[in-house]
C-alpha cells in the first residue's frame, strides 16, 4: 500500500474513533442532584394566593408567552419593572417583589420566560438568543400602552445573570436600571460556592456539553436540543417547575461569559442585592468583586438564596433600589 493509502486509513480510523467518542459523550446520562430542601422550602414560603391571572403576548415566532401584570396601585404609568425568575422557576417566584413594587407606584411585569411555566416548551428554546428576542417583543408590547414609561429589569439568580447579559448588550439601552438579586454570574465566577452539599442546586452533563460544543464548531447543531443540566427540585414540585434545560436554553438564560465586561458596559446602572446567608452564592465575594466594577452591593443579614425574593427586609431593599437614582 502506498504512503497516501496508509495516511488515508489512519485518517479514517481517527475519524471513526472520534465519532464513537462523541456518540458516547452525547449518550452520557443526565442525572439530577438530590432535592435541595432550602430551595423547595423557600419557594413554599411565597404566598401567591393573590397573584393575578396570566396575561399573554405574541412573540415574533407566533408563540404566545405568559406574564403576570401588577399595575401600580396609585395608577401611575411612568415606571415599569420587568421581573426575571431564577433557573427552573416561573413568574410566581417574583410575586412578593411584584406586589411591593406595585404598592410603591411601579407597575410590575413578572414573566414566565420561554421554556418555563406557561411559556413555550418547558426546558427548551428554539435557538440561543431567543429569550433576548422575546424580551424585545415584550418591551414593544408594553410600549403600545405606555410609550414613555421608564423600564427596569430585575432578575433573581440565573435571571439575574440573564439581566446582566442584557445590560451589556444593545437591548440594555431600553432600561433605566438593573437590579440583580443573588445573581448567578457564570460557572467560573468567584461568587459561586462549590457545588456540593447545601450548594448543589444543579448537575451538568459535562460530556454531553463538551460534545455539543465540539459538534457545533463543525456546524452540527441538533445536539443543542438535548438536555444538559438538571436541577435539584423536590419531586412534589415537578408540576410547577422546569427540572432540566437543553443546551440552547442553558446558553441563553444565564450570565455572559465576560460578566466583568458586562458590568462595565452597563455604565453604572446595576445594583446587586443578596442575602448574607446565601447557600448557593458567596455573598462576601459580591461585596469584594462588584463595587470596583461600578455595581453597589447590599447584603441582607439572615437571608438565604430564596429569601431574597420574599423576606420583608429584602423586599424593602429591592423597592429602594428601584426608587433611588433618577427620582
């Protein structure tokens, strides 16, 4: 056999081995972590009995997406806050925040972001970046009735990471300010606690994630529809929560890779509020890392990761953050 023939055989063998390895990585099972009691118990503390019914708006792809509208109690229409829930959750998670804002003259719009609650297919989006398009469509819908209202974006946990990403993008110009509640700033951020014990909220399928990234570089994107992360939800919560994300939803509902740069691009319009007893995030790391980036940090004593969206002392700080600059 010629030298070229040997090279060709070697190449074919390499391609075959690589294909098998990628297939094994894609087939790697996704295993959820054990239920995390603090998250479930915290969610159960949110009294949503007075929550408004779901409203709908139509996104550019024709899908009707859900949100809950909390009009300002004093009838004011000059300020609107859009509320982004945490990973796995839905609009009800932000009920206490929305009620307090409405009572203080700010219309609140708590969203079931696509892939969650009553919006679209749970755990999935059609493409990375679709949530950004959905948010732009929601803003356009709100502008029909309140064209001059000032907008704020408030996000909890992964919703806070998503809000940070929006702050650093052109769409961020639509917002007057951003309030991040115990934000997840990405897997490599120094604000994360080690994902073990009380801090193990999510379990990623790393082999599948790596294979999906590698295949994406070759123009093969169908693996992006596979689930790649599972959350530590209690079994009894499965009807209300989204327990798994596909690769493309995971890529979209999170912080930007350059989270530090996003703070810089926001031009000082971001405030961060977290519980001093947060079991998932390192509250002191927020205070150490973020003020140099132009983001003031408020830590609430005795409050954990879920408590930041319902405890009265946390709610008071959130309302103050929205009512501050520009008044």
